[in-house]
C-alpha cells in the first residue's frame, strides 16, 4: 500500500517536473527566437499585423463598453455610499485605485483571454491536426518563430495599448456618470483626478499589462501546440488555456501588486 | 556533385517498431518504400526527412544531420529537402499566394516578388490550376487542388530531395498525370525522390528501387519488376496486397 502511494507520488513529481521543464524551455525558445523575428520579418510581419488587428483593434468596441460601464458604476456606488461617511472626496482616490491599479489591467486581460487566448489555442491546435505546423518544420521554419513569437508580440503590444485605452475610457465613463448626477466641469474633474494619480500607478499599470499579455499569449500558444493528432483535443486544450491564463494572470497580479506597493 | 542522403542505423519506435537499425544510402534516384505496416509509412518518411527525431541513429545529408534545431546551418540543410504531405499542410489562415510564398520568401528572400509570381504561375499552369485561386483560402478549394498546391509549393524552392507521402491520394486524373510527368522529369535530373504510395502501384513500377521493410527492419531492395518475380512469402505477400489495392 505504502509502496503504491509512494510510486504514485513519485510519478506525479516526475510528471510535474517534465511539464515544468517543457514550459520553461518553451518560454526560453520564445525569447531566443525574438531576435530572429526581426531578421525574418518578411514572413512573420503579416502574422504580427493580423494579431494586432484582431487582439487590439477589433476588441475596441467591447473594451469601450466594459470600461465606460465600470467607470460609471464605481462613481455610482461611490456617490451612494461615501457621502454617508462624509468621505465624498475619496471618490477620486477609489476611482484611480480601482481602475488604474487593478481593474484596468485585469479586465482587459480577461477580455483578451476570452477573445484572443481562445482563438490562439484553437487556431494553433487545428494547425497541428492539419499538419500545418509540420509543414513549417519541413521548410526549416521554426514554428515558435513563425507562429508563436508574432502572436506573443501582437498580444503584448495590444494588451498594453488596450489597458491604456481601458483606463482612459473608464475614467471618462466615471466623469460622464458624475456629470449626470452632479454636473462637474471636466477641468475640475481632471484636476482632482490627476492629483490622485501617481507615477507609480502608471508604471504599475504598464508593467502589469506587459506581464499579462505575455502570460496569456504564452499559455494559449503552448496549449494549442500541445494538441497531437485529434481535433477533439482542440476544445480541451482551449479550455485548459483559458483556465491557466486566468489563474496565472491573477497570481501575477497579486505578486506584482505586492512587489510594487508593499515592498 | 550528386547529393546523398544517408540513413545510419536509424531506430524509431512508437507504439510499434517503425525503423529498426535501418541503414541505407539514397542517391539521385526514385525510391519507393513498401512495408508490412503501411499505416506507419508516413512516419517512416517523416523520420527520413528529419521531421521526426529518431530514437537512435542519424540521417545525414552532405555530412549534416537533417534533424536539428533551427540554426543558420540547418536552414541550409532543410532548404534542400521538400516534403509533400498526404493531406493538409497548407496554412489555413493564409491565401494560396501567401501559402506558396512562405517557404519561397524564407529560402530566397533575394528574389523579387514579380519573379516569384512568374514562377508560381508557371507551375500552376503546369498543374492546370487557374491563377485566380491565388487569392482564395485553402478551405475554399477542392481536396485535389489543395494536394496539387502542395506539389507546387514543394517544387518552387527546387529541393534536391523530395519526399512524397501518398502522392496520388485525393488527386484528380489530370493532376495525377501532371505529377507523373514532373516526377519523371526530376528522375531524369537525378533528384532524390522517396515515396510511399497506397493508391497507385504505377509509381512503384516507375521507381528505380523499392525498399522493403519488415517490422521496421530493412528486408531487401530492388526494382519492382524483380521483386514481383520473388518467391519469398514476405515479398509476394506485400506485393499482392499492394496490387489488390
């Protein structure tokens, strides 16, 4: 019995070790191929442009809606609760803290996981089944260079741009909601808002978006390329990609917040 | 100097033994592979083409191992090898022209786009494919056309060694004729061509040498004509099975 349990434990450890090594070497391969990406831009440029268009440009509508709504909701909730404690001036602090420090990056990452993460895992998985990845290998083109690096760069750049856009749109949504209930000149609103924003908040938002974009693209690409031969594996890997991306983004968020604001 | 592809004690096992201590030297001829595990022939070709890493042994091209990572030196090795897949293989998110240009741009960045397009339309014409499909995505085309495009893409870069995995599968009669014509032309040019075919026995008859594999191990090799006269049970069994298909 004890032998069986220890054998099962040893197998688990071995599996964990091989999976970790596989992911780590995948990340290193991406970093290594980054330099070749610029040398081979003739064949990789198109993939990068398409990824930015899909992840960045085509997500603008959804991002705008969510951002304006979230900004508005924060002002609504704050206006309802804070005056009761005589803390109305904290409204701007809460808006900046919640949007700039946390929700801007997190919600943008969630939207990108839902749209682009799933698309990347599905697309790459189907490419494996359809022998498209093998055909790249037959030309001598590294699948990581051709398929993964442009997607990682595209998602990271889009994530950074969309996070900035989300923050601006959410703050604008906040102003709009505030204006509806108690008309406030935009200049006053902005003055109060900027007095609450620190350089560290902006840097934190930037660093987080960079990490989140990288994590989402790497996890989704890795899961997509783990498909072997059957198309039934594609949805399974896509779901795994979503779950892991969400988990890693939240873990990184906690870690980065702790490093930036507590250390 | 004529190119040589050498398999040196190659050993590869999946669920079954695919290659067992396989050694062979391929030189400017047309080779057919016939084995008692025909469903695994694709993997045997992929190991020989360096797409799958063997468990043991080496496949050498001009002294360089064909299964290697993607460094500058190995890129030059892969430039010389073409592989026509049994099915699929065209990048579904690119149109036909973009698909054809991927390996062409990668290996020949110095050639102008106009010259590339000229060569592409020449080859498309040879296979009887209309130029208007260049802007279409592969999914919109018939399987036979997709298969023909795999040949066009492979021939564009003028490899010195070409692997064909079931080249006639899903091909229309017209495309089949064009493939035959081109294989014959390349045979005269002493290009190394290695195939495995399950639909049409004609290509085996055309081959300079048919290599027989028994449970992944080299059994014998000769022309199809000679092998047909063999009395060995293993050889007659393999050939009658092929002829029956």
